[in-house]
């Protein structure tokens, strides 16, 4: 589990394939900060497992499923990506609950300056409309952001100067593809509501459970 607060901007050193897997070698200061083999790192919001660590470098593997669901296939030597290690128990949760499981790849519709902030419009598959609400949370390339406006298949976010400099957002441009992960809590609520058994949480069930 992650928070959507980026720790470092990494740089892809090499990308190669092994059967149906992609192997990414990443240059990052995280490699020298007690990163261990087996650790999870969100790379542009996609949770990947560390398989090798060297001085200033670490390597992760991505399955065919991950490649198909994310922007990973577009990576090349020199690509800069947002990095975040898994949340440690007891630490402050400054963003929102991010699982590192990308739902969709969206497309940047526009980027425009609004005062000191940047407003970004994103288009996405309208099948996810029920998971997008105004003032709700979304992870875009692993960055926890608040949704300002939304309509079917479209949303906007505002990005403060600090977030622009601490992430790859300052390098984004109109037409770029981005990883999107919608709010986990919304997914569970929607799943319960859609269940044919109608076993949703009710006031009566809370009382019966001692609440």
C-alpha cells in the first residue's frame, strides 16, 4: 500500500524483455536508502517488486498484465518516473490509500497555468465514471491528487508548485498517457452496492454488531 506522496524521481537506465516480462533498471537515491530485494516500489503508480539492488540503481520486474494495463510499454532509457516505497505502519498518511494497481491509462487533455498552480484535464474510459467524484482522490502516475471537476470520461486536478517540482508533472504535456488508479474505498462501495445479494452495510447491521 502507498500514499501517493512521491519520494524521488527515478530515471530508467535500461529496459529489456524476458519472455513475457519487462525488466526495468532504475537510477534512484532510494537504492542507497536501505532498499531491499523483495520490497515494493510504486513506479508511476504501478506496484513493482525489487529483484536487484546496486549502488544508485535498483531493478524491478513487470508482468505482461502490468505492461498491458499501464504506460510501462512506452518507457525507454532516460524516461523519468515517479517513485514511492510502500507505506510503513505508524507513519503519517499524507495522501490517500493507493494500492499500486492501475485501473486505466488516461490521456492528458490540457495543461494550463492557473495562478501559481497548474490545472490538468484528463480523459479516461467512461466505464470508471462511478469511481470519480468532485473533491475525491485519484492517483495519476502515482501522485495523490484531488479531483476538482468531472464529467463522463473526464476530470481535472490542480497541482501546487511543490508537487510540480517533486514529481514528473513538470515534464507532462498534452497528449501524454498517464496511469490512473481510482479510490479503493469507492471500488468496495460500488462492488457491495452492485452485489445481487444486497449484503451492504446498514444501520441495523451496525447495531446488531454492537456499534
